[in-house]
C-alpha cells in the first residue's frame, strides 16, 4: 500500500514539468513571429522646392472636326507608271503646286503623232473645199454643211478629236494641288502604275489647321 501512495505525487510532479517546458517554447515562438511580421522600420519623407512652371492640363472635348476644303486626287491616266512624287504626307502645298507626275515620254509622243495627223487632215480638207469651188482662207464665207462634209471626207473631224484627247491625257499626267492645304493619305509610289480604284493622295484645306491652332492657343496654353 505505501508504494502506490508515493507513485501519485511523482506523476503529478512530472506532468507539471512537461507543461512548464511546453509553455516556454510557445512563448518563444510567439516572440519570434512578432519580430518577423512587424520589423522595426523608419519612415522616410521626401521634400521638394516649389517653383513656378507650366502646368499641363488635359482638356477633354467630344466632337468632330471637318475641313472646309478636302479633295481626293487621282490620275485619270493609269497606263503609264509614276515617274516622280514631289511631296510626302504632312507637307504643306500651295494651289497649283506639282505633286506627282507620270512618265511623259509615251504621252508626248502620242500628242506629237496626233498633231501631225491633224495637220495632214487639215490639208486634205482644204483640197476638198477647193474642189467644191471655195477658198479655204475664207472659211466664214463657206456654208456650214459644206464645211461639215469636207471634215468628214478628209478625216479632219476625227483627227482633231484624237489631238484633243492626246493633249488632255498629257495635261492629266501631272497632278497639282487644287488649293492651299496639307498632303494626307499619300499611297502612290514612284515606278508603280497608279491605282485607278483608290485616290493617289488627299489635300486637306489649311482652314482646319488654323482653327485648331486658334483653339489650342485659347484653351490649352
């Protein structure tokens, strides 16, 4: 009986020691966790000297700006390649300024041939009028129906139409600005044939740029 009595105090004493050791370990872990999560740091504050300077302010405005003058330009002749392009996108041009031109060799040769054919037909028409008893140097005195008949017999009417067409094609082989403006949407390139389905370039009148400049000075400075 005495041996069993002494065993209970020893067991209680051992349990107390184990509880004390586990408590010390938990306290140490909590302290280490606090130090890791919340380290000691210093907050730094930066300062700057105020100076008088330009303040950029964004101005948001909804709307649509359209140019008063705008023209899409194209070559009417697409049989010849582009020889020269004298401008680029963003260039400011004046009315009548040359923008681009086609290779003119074939067109000039065609005009020269048409001119020679016209002169030859004119001589043949004079022969027809002389044969009818009229003086070619006094055309105003010849009846209109006689002149018309002489043009048909000599081929003068057809030769004159061919000459006018050749001259028109040569004129259209040079692209010029119809008014003062800015070049945009330039797609044509040298040594390529112009695309007949799309404009070669666009000229936007300078009025819209002046308006934007006035608007910027009034609201954005």
